[in-house]
């Protein structure tokens, strides 16, 4: 199994190279050159395996330069009962919203209470094994974050041999809970630094470090190389395919569907990684009827699906579902590659237009193909809170602000179309990561405390739900990282953390 670049099929690499490199030398993203095909009897076999067993089969089919032992080691280290609070790291909660069935796939039972754990708990193991196959250096992972990714990467790479990780976040640009999660991070190979600036400054700073040839050489001379854990790495996308097959098998086992029945998936979308993983599952043989792509007020994808034009020249809104506040969904590039049956020249043309003008329009044929399986919708902050309030106060299920966007868009879709296909709705974060907005929604009109942990306690009392243990534990943890630096000082922070001159 080889991988090629979305914008140049001539660039071909192995699975471990794709993961070690992260992005292709021409700026394209790595995509598998063939997609493994599963029959209904292969899918049936998943019903007799646990999550880890399902993951081993799927990963093995994509990572053919890994041995079965290596894959087993990665999977067994990542998806433990301790880290995910139960045998199944991605359980389904079968709920009802009025007379609409909501099969909520809870992807946030990992150590940082967000769905990014599903990929970032295993990526460090895939990456270190990939690096071992391609280099003898120690990896220095740099991450710029607006919240969830930084913490999930820190937890994933914590004390993983052969890696060091440094995370930069905008000093005033993350939620109080997210800040606390990062500044109290444990582990001997981690460092966290706040930047005087916004998320873009942090991201630009990291990119500058990656491309500073003098700095890169200094690191190399000291036995290090820079690497990245961001969401365009194939090693982050691949583990996400697993939970779609796993959810399907769980629904069969629960008697909700029979093998071969079609399902819909509804996904709260930002960078298009999560929903793309479901599309890979479909291309592998998972019976999917519709992909429901849910956005918040930053509804660039809703417009794209409806019109065929992607246009990022628009207002940016800071919403109560911040992990979906994105105007350029990087993983869409992979989707376009597969929708056009691998037309690298066309993808390159569109991506070049995006870079130069901020917009592109796809051809009628590709648009029709997308329309036949995808539908998009979006939801305002006001509506998001209304849904959270109604879902909990009337029907007893508490969800976070991102999940509520998907619930709302799916509800609209089901009411409008009358489509009764059983639908998986991805739940991407614990409500306790966004306590303020969730509390306002379930206890509207009441006065709220100002302190984050008082809000967490109040939410728990009001809803009789449990605070995830890792979030509850933050209250009594010591702050380890209080460095705040100017954006020009990021390289110095890297060097001094490594003890390199
Ligand atoms: C990252 C994130 C998303 C968006 O996922 P994509 O794969 O980027 O589309 C949605 N919800 C939460 C809570 C997230 O952290």
C-alpha cells in the first residue's frame, strides 16, 4: 500500500514515510493509492471483535510496512480501559429527541474529554515507529493550538520515548478550562508556552521555526528533528476510520440494524477530518446513505455543498463551538481528490486558486457526485443553546456545544426529508469543557458563578451528570508552565527547553 500526494501523483511514499513526513514535499496531502475493500461478511466479523480488534484489522490494511506486532503495540497502548474509562473507547448512547432517534457516538471519553484523543492517543506510537523506520533522530513535536489539539497532543505524547513536545497557545485565546488543562500538564518530555498574540501568530511562529534552515540544522546536529501532529497527518485520519466501523458493528450487536443496512452519519465539522474518515469508511464498504455535514455560523462548508463554490472571503465568527471556527477546512483537499477519482491536476488548480484568491468552484460533475451523498447545514449560537436546553430539559441527554450543532442540523434534515435511516451523530466533546455555554442553556436566566470550577460543580449538580475525572482532577493540580513569551521569542523557547545553543 503506497500513498501519493493529492496534487502530484508522481510523489509516492510508503505508509511510514507518509506519517513521518506529515505533508508532501509539493505541499499536497498524502492519500492512499488504493482503498481496502470490506464485504458484508468482513463487516459481520467486526461484530465479534472489541474496539482494539477492529482497530488492528483496519490499521493493518493501511499500514503494510508495519508488522502485526507493531500495530498491536500501538493499538493496545492507545485504547486502554484506564485512558478511556471503559472497555469501549467510543460507545453509543441511544437517545430520542421527540420522536427522532439519536444514536449518539460519544468520542470524548479519552484523557482530555475531546474527540481528538481518538487519534492523538495513537498517533505518537505510529509516529515514533514510522520515524524509527526512516531516521535515527529524536522527534521534537511543535504544536500551535487554539485549545483542544494542544492538550490532546500533550497527553498523547506525554512520556513517549524518543519524542519531545512543545505547545504554543495564544495567552488570551483559549477557554479557562483549556488553559488549566495545558498549564498543569504532566510528563518529562513536555513544555507549554503562552504567546503574546492570537492563534494565527502562534501558528505562523511554528511554521517559521519549521522552515528556519539554520535552526533545523542546529537541531539536527544535536540529534533532533522537527515533526508535527496536526490534523493533515495521515496518522491522525486513519484511526478515525475505525470508530465508524466500530459504531456500525455495535449497532448490529444492539439489534438496531442488520449487517448490510444503510446508516447516515451526522458530524460537527471544522477541518473536515472527522467526516472525511466516515467517507473513507464508506469507500471501504460501510453502507452509508447520507453524510450530514454540520457547521456553526462559520458555514463555508454548507455553502460549498450547496453551490459548488468554496469561498473563505467572508466574516469570521468566534462562536460557542470554537473548535469548529475554521474558514479553511484542510482535509477537504483529500475529499476532492477522491471525488474526482484522483485528478491531481484539478485538485492542484483548485488549491492554487484557494491560496491566491481565497476561492474556487468545482465542476458540475463533481458537484453532482457530492450532492448525491452529502448534505450540509448550519446552526447559530442561539439555536445551539436552545437545542442543548431542550435535549436535556425535555429528553434527559446533556451534550456539549459542538455536538448540539450536529443534533440541530440532523433534526432539521430528518424533519425536512422524512428520512428514517438510522443515523450516527458524532459527539465530539464533554459538556464540561464548555461549562459556561452549557449551563446558560440548561439553566437559562439564572445567575452563574464566575469561577470555572464552581460552574463545573453547578452543572454537575443541576444535571446529575458526572464531571469527567481528568477535568475534576485539574482543580487541585499545580501549575507547571507559566512562561509567556513574545512571538519573536518562540525559537529561543524551543532551544532553551532542549538545552541546545
Ligand atoms: C476538532 C473538533 C471538531 C472538528 O473536527 P474536524 O475533524 O476538524 O472536522 C469538532 N468538535 C470538537 C469538540 C473538536 O475538538
